[in-house]
C-alpha cells in the first residue's frame, strides 16, 4: 500500500494553508470533497505533524496540550527481547510434571523432537495477538531464558558451571544446538557467550510486572502482567512493555490506555496500516496524554478509586472467563 501526502508549496510563503484529508479516493475523484480545514503556519514546525481538522479538532488540541504524557509517568517503555535464534529458544509445551519445580516436556522446531527440560528457565511467551483489553491469553508457547538476575538488578548469562550443575537437561539441549548458536551474527557469538541472545535489550526488565501492548493492533489492547512471569519478543509479532512509576497505579493507567478517548487520540497520531491496523510503537504511545490525580481533592480521589475498582473487576472477570 502506498500512503500518499501531496504538498503544494509557494516560494512566497503563507500564514496558513488549506488542508484536505481524503478518506475515500473514488468519491474525491468525482466530487473533490474531503475533510477540510485551515492549518496555521505556526503549527508546521520541524517537529512531527499531527493535523486534525473538522469534527474533533478542538478536542484533539486540548488533549495534545495536556502537559503530562505517558512517558512522564512510566519508569520505562521497552520493546520485547530478541534472541536471533527463535526456533531454538521458543518452544512448545507438550507436558509438565505436577511438582512446582518439575520438568517440562517441550517440542523443538529446530530438532523436530521432544525434550524434557527443567522448568525454572522456561517462561510463558505471548505474541501481540494474544493480548486483548485487560487480558493476556496464555498459550503453549514457552521461551528459554538462560539469564539470572544479579545483585545490582541487571541480567547476566548463567555461568557454565552453574548451568551444568543446576540445569543439566537444559544445558544438554543447548549443547545439541551449539553449532547453530555460536555461528549466529556472522560468528560474533563464538566464545563463552555462545548461548546468549543476539540482543541484550530488555533482559533486566522483562521479569517485572508490566503493562503490555501489541506492536500493531486494530484497537487498543493493553493488558497487565501482574507478576512479571510473561515474556514477549520485539518486532511486529511482539510488542512493548510499560513499567509504571511507583507514584501511579498500574490499574489506573490501564483504564486510561484502554479508553475510547485515548484510542481515538492515538489513531490521530500513529501510523495507520492497511486493514484497519495502527502502530502502538513506543514513539506513538509515549505521547498519550495522562490525567494526573490530585489526591488531596476528595472528588478526584473518589473518581480515581472508582476507575481502579472497575479495572480490577475487568481483570478478575477475564481471569474467571479464562478458567
């Protein structure tokens, strides 16, 4: 699909310009009609352009001018992990022993066979399509995460002696694929880090409680990972995680992000794809306006608490439905 913007320029300059948005090309060819309005030259700056004319223009401007954005109330907005060897690290669960620390039977696409692995390094993996408003759909997908959290909070590759002694089944599985793993990235993975991911992004924050959004979606589909046990990858099939600042409620932000109002705002500012899909990349969602709460005001506190209660009810109902 070609997305077209035509600019008709005048060397003399102008204080404003006529803006026409064509949503139905065939109709425009016949009538030359579209959504029209005047755009002030002062708003055509070096910054990104988000022009809204016609119905809703005033509302859009009011929201755009709100000083607090999502990036101001979050500790981090991050893209999912990238292994550079998904067919080895992403596995399908085929069975599980009943004990909490029991083994898991997995199927490997690369080997086209089943293995028993220790459960400690396996995490549920979701794709963007598994996220709905207020709900993350669990699947049989797992991801092998060969990292442990260090004392400073960073994630480090588990040393070989510890890996061999504590996770012998998983180590044997990785050894079976060592040739492929160490020859990734044009040989850059050779050495003691041959079983590491190809990229180090998000390794330290992935195991934390977070709000999740798909990278591309037809509608707002923000969900909550309350315990930090859900993992996801980067790219079109993955998504973004949002770590909420301690001063804000995750449930409150979740309610705002899933609201029709902020979905409408995002559709005015984000890249639109064919088929009615929109981009929910960090560069778009970080500018979403957020209404801060004055907890000293009883009315505002009551509205906030009511909203949080409704979001918690939605989360609870989805858990019951999934069960």
